[in-house]
């Protein structure tokens, strides 16, 4: 292991006396030992991080999430928006930590990301950069993207609901932007928007199901082959009477997909449903 060099020799420090003459004062053995221990510990920490987490040519960290690799840039420790969730035993909440936690303790945390039943990472816009996620410029409203690798029981539970909404949407007229709408009368209040993506009959077409909640937040997600992809965006101030801005959906979805494309390594982005 190579320990970083220091500019000032550990054996002595050069200072100036009252008359301006240079004089040498020796560093005590205790201080010398302390400085060496600090340098060695720092070097070991850096070496362990580099061994556990590789980096791309542009400096992003390559993190293995249960067989799916994501690329993540550094982030401000005072405004952390890159969070990981790891499956825990039944009855316990998922284990949560941030990218900076992973970099401080890569040996322990990286192994959990590789071996858990499911793991996820979520990236979002920050206070200082509200129109940017992991270095990607996003359109107004897009605020988060995430992926989950492994068994996604939540996505599996939604399959029946999506199929039911799709079946109803087949017989509904689309608006000028190509979306159908189904409002939910019961709690939780919200709306499901469906857009059929393929030319021809709706029965065989892929589709996007966008769910918007009572507060004006919307999301689109899909799971394929043990990989769940999701984007979230803000559409309107629903509590103040604003309706969802459906005309912006396509732009917001396209923008969110660019974040997922930047996040995922050697994986295609697909938010459609069959």
C-alpha cells in the first residue's frame, strides 16, 4: 500500500524565531505516531472503497444492486438525494442509507446491496438544483427516479389493478393528448391515466398507466424480469383546485426516462406495460 506523501518532513518543523532567524523544532514521537496512524487509516479507507466500488471514466460510482449495476455521481452531504433501501427480515422496515454512507463503509454495505432479496436506489432533485437529477437536466415537475432489483411484491400486487384499469380504458375516449382518465371516488382520492402506445387495436397495445394522487403528485412504473423502474413528477397543486396538467405528461415521462437511462448501466429503460 502506498501512503500519500506530505510536504513537511515528519521529523522536524521549521519555524522563525523572534529575531527572524530560522530554527528547527523536532516533532515529538507521540505526534509523529499520530500523524502516521492518520495517514495509514485514511489510505486503508480509500483503498477499501476503491476495491469495493469501481468508478466510470467520468468519475461516477458503479454500484451493484443484486446483479443490476447503477452509476452514481458524488453528492453534497448536506443535501443527500441518493438513497438505498435493502430488504430486511419480515416485520422490520427496509434498511435505509445514503450514497455517502456507502462510500464510508463500502465493505459492509456493498455486500448487503449485492445479496439481499431486493434492493432499490432512489435519486432525486436537490434544493440547490431543482431541475437536475444525477447530473441530468429535467423538465419542470420531474423530481425523482428509482429502480428496484429483485422480488418486488408491491409491483406484483398492482398487476391486477393495472389490468382492471386497462380493461376499462379500452372503451373510453382519449383526450387530445391521447390519454384516458378514470377518477377514483373512494379513498385514497386520485386518478388513473392510461395511454395506449401502439397503432392499431387497443386490445393488443402496450400502455402507460400514470397514477396521480390527491396532492397532485404522479408516478409511472413497471416491472420486467426482476427489475422495477419508476419515475415521479409533480403535476398540479390539487389541494388548491388545480387539475392535473395532462398535456405535460409526455414531456415529463420522456425527461424522467433520460434519468433512468443515465442511472442504469447496460440495461434498457422500459416503463410500458404489455
